C-alpha cells in the first residue's frame, strides 16, 4: 500500500487513465470525475484519503466506495472495494 502523503501527491491535481480509456480526475479542491471510455458519460463526486490510505469517493448520485492504490512493479493499480484490479496506463497533470 502507498503511504497517505505519497498517495495524495500521486492523485491531487492529476488525471489517471485506465487501459480501457476511462479517466479519473482528482481535482486539487477535492472534486472528482470519472469519464467513461468512448463518450460513455461522466460521473461527478468528491474524493478524500483516509488515515489508512484508502481513497474514498462520494458520488453526487448517492453511490460511495473506498478503494486502494498499490504499486505492482512499475505500475500503479487501483483495487476496488469489491476486489477488482485496474492497472493505470498513464498519469497526467
């Protein structure tokens, strides 16, 4: 697992692009968007990092979840609350 401060540096003000083309944007002010690949729409919400380095998302439509980010060799990987793994293809910002 990545330490809280390091994780904040990795995410805040950045866009993460997944291999399917979807993008997570972590705004500096705590806003969050996920834009689905192939013009599939955008989900809006807010993000924060808990003391145990969990990244929690609260979407404006009412859903919420907390995920982990880990390093696997040179790659950043999102592990969802449900256990699904999504490698990050690129980090911009």
